[in-house]
C-alpha cells in the first residue's frame, strides 16, 4: 500500500513524493543490477491488469529517464514491515497532464511488478 502524490504541473517532467509500505526488503541498499530493480515508473499502458508496456517518456529522448528512479527500503526483517518514502523527479519530456490515466508501477528487487495504480489528476 501507500501514497504517491505528483507535484505541480511541470512542462517536461514528473516530480512526485511517495510513501510506500510493503516494499521489497531486498531493496534496503537500493536498486540492484536487474532492469527495473526497486523502481517506480509511469508506463505507457493505461491498465493495471494487462501488459502496461514500457516506461512512458517522449520518444525524442535518447535515454529512458525512468531508468534511475528507484526507492530504498527501510524497516525490520522480523516484522516484514518495510517501507520507502521520499521525493523523485523524472525528466520525461512530457507535461504532467499527459501522464493522467497511465499506469504507475512499483517493482521489487528483481524488477517484477509488486504494485500498480493509475495516475489521476
């Protein structure tokens, strides 16, 4: 569970705060080598029950701006209560409004999807 709140209406980036519970405890040192490891990304798809597609950013960008957006878990292994909180920004080349209805996905240490929600205004 948790909360993600997008800040403002930036002309070419998505800035957001996040407070997540139940994240992967293996992310306690941050992301690993796997693609999407401990990542949080807006995807091109607009559905959480099917393939959400790749990361959502302007096709004219040379590199994926979501590739380095990740969380670091904190908590106790004994209680299984790992959480993550902070601020993040991805310079996607897209206005924040363009991301509405797209899937926001949280990944585990291996890069697998562990949570999904649609971006709302």
